[in-house]
């Protein structure tokens, strides 16, 4: 790669880098020592995504936010989880979040394991399955030959500064986000094969923003000074106040600052992504609430990938062209 292209490559970062972790998508991270000391967030799903672990409840006088009321099986999951450290003293349990059809837990492997992490997860799943089959409420309606869990598990390896606290907060907020998602499903559906000019894209959020007649592409040179960025911010915010929807891939420093300020001011916007959507993906943090409010659309022209990558100059140019096409084209 020549020097000019190398200079123009950017590391793609999300709006909330503190939430970044290594997702396995049921594959283990190559080269990672799964017997060594580490902090993990594990996710396991009920087979067929049946809501066997509890029921989602909305906020009431005793709960300020939506919450999951555990079923009898959900209570067993919590009990077995709390005893992991007894059988595996190398492991310290940190957090559990039950959801109706899956469970997240965070734990710390504080001393080297004699066997692979998967052995602990497998033993946990086996104990819950045994408890499940012993519960009359389930044994009468479910075949004993059917699996309780989906095969495998997802792990996130939490090594970055601030990740543990960020994921604590994220998991604690899971029931509220699920309640919002169920009540505004159209804003959290991944829409495939939307055609913008000649480009096929996937999108999540308020797709009707694409049809809005007044849209403006936000594109800033990397060479802009701080004063020039400030002037551009004022210019684009005035357009947003006048009713324009801002459209940008948020690549350069100026683009990120303009879109950040517009987002904080509550203006609707369309953000273009280098990475596509995974099957169960939903927006993080404040982007989730913006989607629920109908003021955000995320657009991705390329498929999802699990690995960290560097966005190329060609991709940057393609995203900028797509922003221009969105401004000019109606779906």
C-alpha cells in the first residue's frame, strides 16, 4: 500500500468504544488462553428462544424500570449460578442478568483453570437442564429428549479499561431496552436490500427518514482546523434547526463533532456504517433511545464482520458517495 493510501486509512471506532470487546459468535477467539485468568461475559440462549426463564414486566410502583420476573426455572438458574464458585473456586461470579429467553453472566477467572472454560459452562448448562426436567411445570409439556439450550455459548473477553463497568450498566438496562424494542418493533428491525440509487444497503431505525425531502450530507476534510470545524458545526446545526436531516459516515474529526452535537441537540440523523448488522444486533447506549424516538437511521452497505478492521480510503469514498445519493434519492 502506498504512502498516500496508508495516510488516509482510519481505524473505525464505534460511538461507545468502552463497550468494545471480543465477540466470539459461538466461536472461541483464536490464540486466547481459555484456562488463564480473565474476565468474561457469557451469553447462553434457550433453544428456539422460548421464554422459559421469566416474563418481562413494565415499570410499576416497586420497579422504576422494566424488569424480568423469574420463572421457577429462572430461579433455578440464579441458584445454580450462585454456586459456581463452590465447585470451581478459581471462578468469582460478578453479575447475572436473566432475560425471558437467554441469560448473561459475568465472572472472573482469578486463578488458572485446570480445564477449559467451556467445561464450566457445559457443567452449568447440564445442571440447569437437570433442574428443568425435574420441574413438573415443564416436564409435563416438554419432551425430555429436546435440548433446553442452544448449542454452544457466546463469550466476550473483557480486557479494556472501563469495559466491566460499561457492561454491568448495559446488562442492567437490558429489560428496559427489550420493553422498548417490543413496543417499537419497526425501529429495531433490520431492513435488508433497500436500494439507494444503484446500491443495496441494510438499515435499522426509522427508514422513513430516507424519504424526507430535506437532507444534507455532512462531509469534512481531515485537514480542517479546530476553528474551521467550529464554523462548520454552526453552519450544519443551523440547517438542522431549519429541518434538515444530517447524513454522514462520521469518519473525519469534523464529521464526528458535527454529528455528535446534532445528536445531543435531539436532531434526526442518518449515520452510515462500515460494519453491517449481525442477526440479533440492536443499537447501544443513547443510540438505542434515539431509534425508539424515531430520530435515527443506521445504514450499512456491507455485510457484518466480527473482526476489528481498518477502513480504507476506497471505503471512505464509497460511504461519502452513498451519503450524497441518500440526500438526492428517495426509496
